[in-house]
């Protein structure tokens, strides 16, 4: 057979097989996502699939209001998925020579709470974008309203929204415009992200996916949220997919600035590390790696995974506290590497073995606990385990591994009861929540 003809036939068969596989994935998602939404009481979920650097599928499931199906341009609050957007903006400014990754931020902004602190000279954009600032996630985590360093910048990892907000204030001080204007000028307009912005009075609320708890009940939260570098950006599946495609392009051919973006600035556990703005998962087949980031807030769970080598990716957004379980299932279904990416992300650094503990001891932990913001967490007995639910908390069962420690199977999440009246939640080895008995 003619070599050219044979090559053409082989290419045709490959393309046909790829499209058939894509069609199967989409057909299975169309069938399964509504069932998962019912199982986890999530009213709305959106999915975007990227193949070879192109958006090949966008679909939203569920209803925004009774009798009103969610359109494919549904608007979602994406919580912490805002952070990679802030990072992409900042790196663009670095690329243009308008900003410096390693210049101390004190040159532009000093929070009065830490004025005079010797660590200020070491606080840089690089450490903000890779979560090495030394700040807590939020200053209220310190048990008050004052911002404090927990460790010297650059010496350890510590996920921090405060760090991103510190960067916002520095950027705004230098450029004399809000972060929203900078994002729109340098990212959203050039990328055609026409449905990405912070809250304004012009927001099309008829397209907005309101927040819901673990039982599918709508929260009374306000849509009005401030401009924040770490949180509360509003966007669509299509727009965030455009950002992901751009990030993969820059990862592959963006030059030295973006080589820093995909470099592990600090490894957090085997296979995982912090890049600049993105979490990185390495060790995938054929030396591939993933850019990933999720969003988690009251009534919000989102996830995006992008694979620069293959130029494939998936974006998932939901408006329910239990939405993470849908995000995980979609990622596994949409990407051949999805299961390994999630397993690597969720694997605990230490092993956990379930034990049986006294029934009376389990009962002593049950009750209602209050978060510092007034939101509630409920703890109930579930056989020889505990069921956790509440405001902004997914409804999950945690298993005992000691008299006062519990773990969530399949995730790097543990709960501890330091005493009879407090509960601590630990994710990836870091304390993310402490609540006290009401």
C-alpha cells in the first residue's frame, strides 16, 4: 500500500477513535451528572472540556430557579479559583517589565498591623503566589483581627488568602487603579473573557448560580462581594476554560517568567507542590504534569485541571457544599490522568487506620459548634463514626483513628477534638478551621 495512503488511513482511524471516545465521555457525563447532583443535593453544575487546546464541550446542568434550566453561560462565584487569575495577571505585569517577582512588597504597601516587623523585607510576590508568606489563611485565624506572621516568609508552606490580598493592595498602590481594572485590561479583554468580573450592580442575577448547603437548601448570602485577590470572582465555564488554555500555552512557550509559574517553588507532599498561583501535580505518565486549583466557600465547590503537555483540561463548577464530590467524579471521567491527579492531590502524607471507640465517647463529641464568623457545624453519630455537616461544610462521615482523632477516607482531611468543647479541621497537614461548642 502507498505509504501516504496508509498514513492517511491511520490518521483517520486515530481521529475517529478520539472523537468516539470524546462522545462516550460526554454521553456518560450527560447521564451521570444529574444522578450525582441528586445524590449530593447540588442544584447546578457546569462542565467544560478542553482537548488539544480547544474548548470542545460546555454544558451546565440543573436549575437556577424552579422551572428555569441553567444556561450554558451560567455565572458562578468561584471562591479560591480567583487566586490563579490574580497570579496570571501579576505574571503578565512581570513579563511586561511593570512588576518584579522578588521585590519586597513593602516598597508599595505596608499593613499597619505588621509595620516594623523584620520579616517585611522578605515578603515578595513570589512568596505570595506560592503560599510561603508566613501569613495565616485569614487574619481572623489568629483569634483576632490583627495580621501576624506565623513564620519567616520563604521558609515553609502555608495557604494564605491574606497573602493575595496583601499583593492586591501593593498592586493597586503602584498602578493607582483597582485589581478589577487591571484584570480587565491585561487578561479579560485580551482573552475574550466577557463574562468574568467582580460583583457590580449590573450583574445579570438571572444567570447567577446561588449558593446551597449540603441538603440543597439555598443560603441567604448576599451576591454583593468586594474585589478580592483571593476570592469571589464571578465567571462562566467557558471563560475559565479560556484562561486554562492560555495558562497551558504560556506553560509550553511563555518564556522564563512562565517557567517560574510551572516550577515547583515549594513541595508540599509527594507529587504535589506550589507553583506560582497554581498547584502542581507531577509524576504523571510520560513525564506529564498538571496545573490545578479548586474553589471552596460557603455553597461553592469548583475544580480545574489543565495538562500542558497534551493541552487537555477540565473545568467544573457547582453551587453546593457537597459539590466537591461531583467535581472529583467529573475530573476522573473527563481526563485519562484524572484519577491519578486526584489520588495524588488527596493522598494523606501519613497513613490512617480505622479503629473502634466507645459509643459514649462518640456521643460526647456530638452537638453544634460555632465558627468565628457565626456559621455553624453540626456533629452527629453515624454508627461507630461521626457525620459532619453545616454551613460551608460538606456532609461527610469521618472515621476514628484514635480516641479524639478522625479521618475522611480517600481525602487528606482529618478532624481532632483537642478538648470537650472544640473541634479542629486539618487539610493537607494544615489547620484550616477551629470551631467551639455552642
